[in-house]
C-alpha cells in the first residue's frame, strides 16, 4: 500500500446560479493578502470575476493570519480568505472579534508525506512522525493517523481538540515530535513520515501527488470567506460569495486543479 487517499482532492463542484448586484457605494474592495495558496487562488480565480462586475480590488500584505484578523476586525480591510471557522471562532473568543464566515472555499487538505520513507507499508515500530504543534493542526494530524490505523484515539475526546494525551493505543510505539508547521518540510528526512498542512504544502512547493494519506476535511476546517459581522449582509459581500459559488469559478477550478485542492460542493 503506497498511498491511502481518505478522499479525492478533486471534489464535485455544484454551483448556484447568481446575478451580481454590484455595490457602487463600495466598489473598491480591500483584502488581506498572505504568501499562500488562498490569496493566490482569489487573485487568479475570483478577482477577474469581480473586476468584470465593476469592482476594484486592492491587496494589503499581512505577515500572518492574526495580524490579518486584527486588520479585518478594525475595518482596515474588507475581507480575508485565509482561515477556517475553528481559527475564526478562536479569534472571536480571545480577541473580542466580530468576524463571520460567508461560504466555504477551496481548501488544501493536510496529509501525511514522505520523510525518510515513502511507503506507508514500511512503517516500523518506534518510527518518529513530525506533526504540527498548533492546536487545530495537531488534532488534524492525529486524526489522519487514526484514519490509517496507526493509532487509536479516545472515542469521548473532541475530535477538533485531540492531543497526544487522547491516544489510547499506539501498537507500533510511534514517537511524535510536535513542531512549527512551517519548519517541517525542511527537516522531513529526519523523520520516517511527516504531517503537513495545506498552506505549508503550497508554500514549501511540496508535490501534491507525493501525499501518502489525506485527511477527511471536517466542516470546521474548510477555508472560508470571512468578513466583519456588520458587513455580512452587504451587497459587495454577497457578490464575493456568489463569485466563489459561480459556474465561472467552477469552470476555472476544473481546468486548473491538479489535485492540490479539495473543492466544497455548493447546494
């Protein structure tokens, strides 16, 4: 067994028919831009749709997602496309945020990638696995390892908050090193296997088809179009949402998705 795919990265894409209203009073849209796949996808796939409707798009570079959320919460930008609801809800709870998610958007799944070994069947007793050390991604990693049968987790544990303490069976006595996600690709060969999250796969130029097992993305881990609560019913916010759910964007994804993206189904 060289590769175990929990789901296909290329999902059926169902679109909703839409007509853009165009908000002439808010025709200049500003978003926080990161060095990652989600901003790039917006620029290449969504921005042209909105510009054809009359909008002008401005990107503001942000060093990290926390900075981006502060900028959004303070109204310095109109929206971002870099986070899932788990992160957004944590920001709202800890930073007095007022952010809301409008629609899931294409997401790069987390997965198990080769380290010193490139075949899951070669896993051996005592192998060391690198996993991300931030809470939501740590949970994702252990859930993937559970999916492929390497560990068992406490059935009573919250799947979104899994830690090493929730591992109830580890028959191969695997060792887990939790470290910063961004650092994992550079040291991958120091481990038997590594778990890498979506944006890191893209930024580190890891080949998507080298993945050995992928997560089954839970709804709270799908990336989202996020705006301030006070803007959620605005015409411009609806137009961005409709662009993501449009046939034009569906066609774009079908032409350009080489397996990197999981595309949510819109009903």
